[in-house]
C-alpha cells in the first residue's frame, strides 16, 4: 500500500506539472519547436549567406525580455517566444541547425548599427518596418502585424486610450517607434515621457506607480499582462500599425529575397500558424500572417 501511495503521489505531481504548461506568454516557456534543416542551400550573390556558410553558424539578433516574443530563461539560458522561433525557422531554411545559432541581444536603439556593422546576420525582435530605417537596413516580411497600445495598472480607469494620456507619465524603450509617436503627437507633456533600455524596466516602474502607462506594440504588452493579470491590463485601443520585419543588411538583396521566400513558405505550409499557436497564441488572441511585401 505504501508503494502504491508513492506512485499515486508521483502521478499527481506529473499531472500538475502538465497543467502548469498551459499558461500564457511569459508564465511558462513556449513549446520547443523543431524545423527541418535544409540541405545544399545556395544564395548566389549574398555576402551575408557566404559569411554564414564559412562560419557554419548564424548570428541572430534578438530581444531577451519580451514575454511570448523573445525571452531568456535566467536559469537555463534558453530563449523562447514567437520571434525566437521565427528566427530558428529561418536559420533552418538557410541550412543551419538550432544548435549552431548564436543569440546576440541587441537593444532597440542599437539595431541599425548592429546590422550595418555585421554584428548580426539578421535581426528578429519586434522590429517595425518603416521608411526611415530602410535608409540603413533592409527588411524581409512583414511576418507579423502589431499595433501600438497601452499597458496600465488593472485598477486604473482613467486611461482608456491615447486621448487620455495628457498629464500622465508614459514609459517606453529608448529609440523605439512608440515613444517617438508619443512625442510627435504630443500625447502628454515632454517632461512626462520616460525612457528605459528595456520594456521590463518600464513595467517595473508601472507596478511601482512611478509611471502611469507603458506603450509599445500590443503583442508585447499582452505578454506582460498575461504574466500578472491581477496588476496589469492592456487598454485595447490600438492606434498604429506596426509591421514586424526581419532586419538584414541593406545592400544584400539576394539574402533579403531568400528570407522572404522562407517566410512565404512558412505562411503557406502552416509553419507560421504552428509557431504562433505555440507562443503568442497562448494568450488566447487569434492571428493570421500578413502578406509579404517585397521591395
């Protein structure tokens, strides 16, 4: 009887552990996906691909503090999230397995420099495609359509959208598109704009009541809200369109076209949906892939 009791306790622990894996973005690591590694890949005329082939590795620029998108487990060091899996899928399509990827964490303000200098081969990290950035880097995609929104404390009823931000302290990441929009549209006074290097710093300030709202893309904010729904909520009034792209060297058209081909294939064969469902889809919000815009 004692032996049976031990077995039952062990089985109960396994069931509970399995239930714990059903949490939203940021609560538990995303499902570990695998992608078939392409063989005999050729990308004629691409200096970036030639560098990858010579090294036998990919340097992938990422974020490490965005739940559901790109986050690093402080204990295991493992990277998980929608952006991470998209980057791994691209690496596999280039013939590089997951264990040959070097993850390079790059803050928002340094992305163009990192790509231009060759510090990374490509960048996957909530990187909005816009004309200004196209002057310095190239973009494949978009692979996701986000929109700017607001994260506030769960008990705050005074902020219902961008039109109610005047007089409120608003936080976002230095150099990001959302904080530039707050300034350009005069949504609050200049002295009330607060900037940090990471979104997690802004969220900590929000919980500590040092700022009133965090603004960035809704995909990022939903991940943070899912971590702590008792304290945080997303307002739900999107006031921009943020097409996420894969940042690549500006003049390497052949490499950009190859990445676009891989994204298109992922959207067509269901790989994109599989990645979304295993990561951001755990928030309960459905999504479909956007059309690839080649240029």
